[in-house]
C-alpha cells in the first residue's frame, strides 16, 4: 500500500465524521463498523478488507445498546484504525488481529465520551447564571462550545487511531499465519457470542426470539439451497 | 414561523451535542427550542422564563425529543403556566426515552444492520452500505420532522396524539423484524467467514453463539463478549509465544 498525506487526511476526516455521529451529530449509522469500515476500505483502495473488518466488528456492536447515560464503546475511529491495519493483507490471517485491535481502540475511545460530558458540564456551569436568566445567546454559545468539545474528541481519536493503525501496518507488527488464523477464529467465535447475546437479551421478554429463530432457519435453508 | 420550525428541526439533529450528567439533554432541548420561542420576544420577561425553562433537565430518545420540543414550545406560546409546562416535560421524558430505545436502538437499527449484513455477504458490497445509509438517514430526518410537527400541533394534548399515532405498535413490529433480520444474517455471515479456518469455522462460531445464548439466560453477570474475546486472544498469543 502506498501512503500519502492526502490519504491519511482523508481517513482522519472520515474517522472524525464517524466519531461525531456517535452521539452529537445526526446519530445515523455512520459510526457503526458496518458503515465506517467499508468506507475506510474504499478510501484505502481495499474495500473488501473494509467490508470484512466492518462486518466482524459489527457483530460485537450489535450487542451494544447506546441508551442514555450508559457507557458504551466507540467503534467509529477504532474501526478505521483496524481497517488500516488489515488493509492489503490476506484476511483469514489478519482479520482476528484487526478485530482485536478494533475492540481495544473502541473500548479506549468509549472512555472519552463520559470525559467529554464532564467537560461539557464545566462549560454549562460557566454559563449557568445566564442560562437561569433565559439568555438565548448563552444557550447558543454553551451548546456550540460543547459541540466543539466533541469535535475535538473525535479529531484527537481519529488522528491517534489512524496513526496507530498506520504505524502498526507499516512496521509489520503482525502475528504469523497460523497464529493469525487462530486469532481470526477467536474473533469470529466472540462475534457470534456477542450477536447471540444481544439477540437473546433483547428478545427474552417477548416473541422476538421466535422470529430470530425463524430467521435462523430461513438463513440456514438459504445456505443449503446454495450448496 | 416556518423558518423557526426549519431552524428547530436542524438544531434537533445536534440535540445531544451538549449532553451532561446534570441536565442530560436539557441544553440541547433549549438550543432546539429557541427558534420556536421567537414569537415571545416582544414580552422579554415571558420569553426569558420560557428559554430558562427549556434549559432544565430533560432526557428522551434523540429522534423523538422533537415531540417534547414542539409540545413545550406550543404550550409556552399559548401562555400555559410554567408549572404545567414543567410537568409536561417530566411526563414526556421517560416514555419518549423508552419508546425511542425500543423503536430505534433495539428495533430499526438491528433490523437495518441485519439487512445490511445479508446484502453485503450476498455480494452487494459497498452499494448495500450506501443504500442502507441513505434509507436510514431518510427515516431519521422524517421521524424528527414528524415528531416536531406533532408536538407543535398537539401542545398539551401530545400524549393522546402520541398514543393515537400507533408508534408503540410500530416498535413491537420493528422489534420482530429486527429479530428476523439478524436471525437470517447469522448463518449467512458464518458462511461468508468460512475460508478463515475451513470446516472448523461453523463449529467454532456455533459454540460462540451457544455461549452468548447461555450468557443472556443465566442470572449472574457475564462479562461482555468484547472483553471475553480479548482475553481469549491474549491466551492464544501467550500460548503461541510459549510454544514458539
């Protein structure tokens, strides 16, 4: 893979956008691995790796419900870093290591969300007198400052995780083929655990598990027809 | 007024940008409410009280928060008392949160992601990602607009209007679809990853899935799959290092 400043900047920009999507801006699917990964792969010129890493990390993301004040991992820039690390390699040997890297980075990035919210609280407290007086200018200033905090958080993470992925890829920090395959198998088993746990945890109370089971049968039948 | 609604709609898309543990979405709600409270500006005291009220503690699902923003703004403009508006916000906060979580985080998102996974492993690749993202974005924008207009139209009667909208039934149906989509996707994704370790792959993935089901059913707390996977990977690396 040939690296350039423009390529690195494009990846940082994409990872930053994905990070903002997590909670502050829009909250559509941009921060999900299944979107962040393939687009990172497209930017890198290796969409297939982006899809593989994105789908594998998405299995873990399906076990996360980002409600209210809950702490959850931030897969956005982490997925981009993992795709950079795996790009241009044989996926059966590199997928597991890339997923492991993605999980570590997503967990670390998730810890920055409550930190940003605490910084936001300091900003809001600084405006509290004006807010109590009903000053619309203070509402605007405080909100935009907090949005700026999340932009800073997302940018710092994007630079760090893109840089780390790039460094690991160019330094050739990779397991051997056999260990790489074992790691991939471990990652897939873990992903299956996550999907099954997520599906069961949200389905226990209602008929949803029956629909999931029906889907499982339909998918399995589809495979039999294919074979 | 139309301009105020459009500005409020755009601001609702960044509602959670100022989320804090003290006011939760309160400041974001005020940010989205300010354009709707403009008609009160000729009466500075009333306007200031309305803006100050909007900044107070509030939490709901971000896609449905517009319902509360619209309803509270309508009530403010109609001169409803501050205490009643505060009660309205409190009454809407919980239901809009749990309904939105059921409908979107546990319903639409896994349904769309499940469909995306099916399309990707079926060979649609990046097209599937683009189309899925565009459709989801459209749903997000339409729901936000619908919620804001519903709140503005219904005012204090928003709870009845929300009930009449049938959103709770939709949440149940979408939840079933999500189960179906993820269920169909699972074996197909397994097949897609088969080349990783040949014939062993489905057995290992099956064992992982069984572990996940058991972990969801047992009463004691099991660490999340993310952590368990990293521990297993560390063991693999340590063992291979020892053997090497």
